[in-house]
C-alpha cells in the first residue's frame, strides 16, 4: 500500500504517477476497515460529491 485518501480524484492521480514505475498498480477501497467493491465505492464518492455541491 502506498497511500490513502478519501478523494477518489487524488487517488487516481497517485495511481497514474505510480504506474510509471509500477505498471500493475491498482486501487483498493475500504470502508470501516473492511475491503469493499471499488466500483461501488467510486459510485458512492461521486454521489456524495454531487450532494456537497
């Protein structure tokens, strides 16, 4: 594990930066210490981001 952040866009930026040296880098999502489906976590992030606007 390289980093942790609640902002999905920041995580994507970090992943792209890491892919130069680690082409197989990937994102893993956690909620309350439990691993969750990354796609569902992204949907929840986008939904909450829209609510905040």
